[in-house]
C-alpha cells in the first residue's frame, strides 16, 4: 500500500527568530500595559495577550 502524503501549509515567509519574537511580544505587552495606565493587570496577562496579538498579525 502506498503512503499518502499530507500537505502541510507552510508560511510564505520565514518566521521571526526567537530574539525577534521575544522583542515583538515584549514591546506589544508594554503598549498593552501602557494603554491601561499600568493598572489592574499583570505582566503575565500582558505577555499572553501580546503573544496572541503578534501571532494573529503574523498569520494574516
């Protein structure tokens, strides 16, 4: 029986290197915290929200 190959969608660009990825997330997290005047939040929440934001922007 022949093997079936599964097509995997590949990004049309090279993903950012880890250092770039962290820089983009940290900057986005900072701006999210700044937007709420650095009140009523946590660095972890800001990081996770920024990570999702960056992932969505890069996948568009």
